[in-house]
C-alpha cells in the first residue's frame, strides 16, 4: 500500500514542474528523469521515501565496488513516475518491492501472494525491456500491528487470533486500508474480522499511528514492517498465515540493455545477503539516529563482505 500512496503529492509536483529531485543528474539539471546517465554508466534510482533511497545507495556502492560507473537519481517520486523510466531506459536499476510492482504496474488483477508466485507472474508479464533479478529475503509490507498490552490481554500472535476479540478493538490506518483487499476487505473475507471501529488517517501518518497505539487510544494499526519505531515501542506485528498481505521482497528491477552480467552479479549478491532485520537496523540508524545513508550503506556492505 505504501508504495502506491507515499508522497503522491510530491511526485505530482515533481512531474509538473520538473523540479530537481535527484542527488546527481546528467543532461537536464532540472529533471531527475532526464536521460540515463553518461554512456557506459548505470543509473540507479530511488523513490521518494528514505528506505528506497537507502537501497539505491546500497546498489550504487555495490556496483562501484565492482568497477561499474554509477549515476544516482534519488528522490524521484512514486512508481507512477519511475516505472516507465526503467522500461524506457532512463533509469537502469531500481530497488523494488515485488508484490507492489506486480499489482500496481504489471497486473492489477493478480492474486499472487507468495514470493515464488509473484516473481513467476512478473517474469511472465513484465515488458520485454526490463527484468527482475533475484529477490532478497528482506520485506517491507503492510501489517496488523497491536500494542503490547492488547497482545498480552488477548494472547495475540496471529491475525487469526483476533477473530473473537476484533469487535472490541479500534484499528487505524490510511483511508485506503478500508476498501482494499490488502486491508479491511481482505481481513473480513479471509479472517472474518469485524472491528469495533476503523479510524482513517492520511497517508504518511505512521508516526501518529504509533503514538496512538502506545497511548492505547487505538489497539491495532496498519503499520509498515520496517518502521524502526515498531521495535522501539515494543509493538507486536501479528503473523499473517493466510497471506492477506502479499510478499513484498526487495528486488532489483533493471533495464536489460543498461546492465551487463557483472552488474547483475553485484546486485544479486546484495539480494543474497539482505534480510528484513538488516532493513530494520539500517532504518533505525537513518530515522532515529539520523546517520547519513551513505555511511549506513557502506557499513552494511562491509559487514556483509560485499565491498
């Protein structure tokens, strides 16, 4: 969900005004999507939220460690802005979330939920100019998250455990959560959940949701799983055994003509090492400790033996 809604207004402004968003640009200094970088370089993109740009920086440094020339174009916008640029070659490499990529840009009717099924669908239906590389174990996805007192009171470990008690609980999330299959619609259909109340918020209100959870003004919320404040506040992400929330593995999307086998191997090596816990740890450093993403990326690559 977040890949659809996060920063949509920013993206629209960027498209209409062609304002500078990228950290580096080649050609048109005012358009982060202009051109694909100098000849012989790989252009690594990043969307308009910190985790995407961190992943782009990891990809960029991993490529540079193998002697690949890299141009960075971060803070581009949402998928509606950058996807066509990867297809057309304006961006060579983009960190993606496989489930969201499938259902927003490739096949909106898809019901694939597992990593294997999602990737099979992507490989079958992506335009011929692009491909996905290996998916990592790392995921960042929607969740039903509860505060610790609610988890303890009702012995909650799984979304299925909510069935007898949901009627007593207030759940909150982005307004779209009410009408989406990966939201209240799916929770009712799959788990037969009827909550006492749904409290909608604007997109990007994750910090507000966390605050309300910790104050027990709401008991459950749609939170994104790599938000470091989940751990910081000892919130409980409930397991989703029926896969209402599809897999969202971090996966490189590449323009085939722009990356060679050496570059693909470097990106696949990142995927082979990256875990969800790594994302959590790195996002804590960025969101809470305020460390620079370049240093965070470098430290992870060194720890993982990739540079």
